[in-house]
C-alpha cells in the first residue's frame, strides 16, 4: 500500500460514517430550504415556475454533493486545501479575463447549464487554506508578525480580485470570514484593532475609488428618502412591506408589496421581505430561529473537533453562513447598504446554493472525522 493511501485511509467503515452524519443539521438545512421553496413559489404568484422548481433541483443536487463531501476523509481536505485555494484563485483570474458581465459587474463564468460565480467558492477556499496553515501553529508562532504575513496574503489577494469585479459585498465577506479564522487561531488582538482603525482612517480614500453606483448605495442607506422613486425605491418598499406585516402577516400569497410588483428583486435580495410580509413577525422570528440553530449546531461541531484543521474549518464556515444571513436581513431592514448578498438557502441562485451546501458538507466531514490524526504541517 502506498504512503498516500495509508495517510488518507479512514479507519471507519461507510456504515459508521453514515451513522455519524449530523442528521439534526441536515433536518435544519432542509427546513430552511423548504421556506425558500415556499417563498419562491409565492414570488411567482403561486407557481413553481420559473424559480421554485429550479431551486428544488439545485438543492437536490447540492444535497447529494453535501453527503459525498461529508463522507470524504478530512485528511484529504487537509492535504488538498492549498490546491483548492489555487484553483479558486485561478478561476477568479479567469473571471477578470473572460467573465460574463451582468448588472454592471463581471462576476460569472458561463458554463451553459449554470452561471458559475467563483467568488462564492473562494469564500470556502480561503477558509480551508487558513485552517491548513494554522492547523499546527503554536502560541509562539502567532506572536511572530512574519508568521502572519502568508495568511494575510491568502485573504487579501482574492479580496482584491473580487473588489475589482466589482463586488464589495462578497469581498467583504471573504475578508471577514478569513479574519474570523485568524482570530480563532490566536492572532494578537492589537492586529485587529489596528486593522479596524486603519480601515476607518482610509474611508475618505475608499470613497474616492468607489464607482458612482456604489456611492449612491451609501447615500441611499444614509437617507433613502432623498430619491424615493430612484435609488431609494428598493429599501423604502422593503420597509413598507415589513412594517405593514404585523404579528401574523398578510397571509400566504397575499403580500401586497410583493404581488403588486412594488418590491423589486423579491426572489433574490429581498426574499426575506416577501416572507415576512406574508408571515409577519412570527414567520420572521421562526426563520431566524432556524438559522440560529444551524449556527449553534455548527459551533458545537467546531468545538468537538480534536484537531486544529477541523476546528478552524468548521468555525470559519459557520461564520460564513452567519454573515450571509445577518448582512441580508440587515440590508432589507435598512440597517446596512444594499450590497447584493443573498439570504442563505432561500434566495434564488445556483452558485450560492451549491457553495453553501459544499460548506455544510465540509462541516459534517469535520464532525464525522473529528478524532482523526492529521499531520502537523
């Protein structure tokens, strides 16, 4: 037997791995996805076409992929973490050269059957590479500034490419997800304080390099009423829908703002608004509770891992999922600028759905192989 096969061979049988699958997490994921199917059905006026049916197919395919990823030995993911990062980075470069332009941004690679957005998968690749790098790091390593230069480059290189597309929302998520892993790995707090202060100090420069439509988003965030029929229209209609829903909502398929076409992008960015308008405060809290349970479940898996790679990987992916939810919901409530971040497992979209399920598959792999011994390198 080769040394490679020995290194990656699992001591667990297929049946043992199957029993170790986090079925509670699978149930919660299916519950949230079902909310998405219901919302997309409503967004189409009570029709499976054009959104709900396609989303169901994507979820089914992604669910199978999630189980396959979960069953793969964590030592394989550890071994190929840097390679996966390199592939993701190359795809980002390809987007810059020949990517498809949509809605003013160049973010997609047209594969015919799906519009692939590499930046979505780069969120996972960055976390995997960082988890591999910090897997065997000691406290002494974390105090050395030169030791932290490679992870900084791992994060900032793809962030720069994504910002150029331009996609500030996704770039910010890659940055925050990577920073969360570095923080858990034990980096000195002064580094993060310095980064935050430096970011605030650079805001005037950042404002100068923003595209005009991005500046308009910030102005709209600060004062939506300055252009109620233009840039502020989206968020004003979203607030009207949320405010008029009440405790129990207006009823399934009875949301006036959504079904009278006052609410734009109701199948993607503003799908939480559609759901809350029809199901009210109770429906919104129910959905938030499901997402909070997923967050807690992933955190529990992270804490159970006995190796640094799995612990950091599960934690980073947990942060990635929570950022999706928090940014989208804050966005439609007017607490953050509209940046085009989808609501996880609910908003219509293929790449985001598949990348999320890939992340959950990796988290489950961390749980199944939580006691595996990984090389300290």
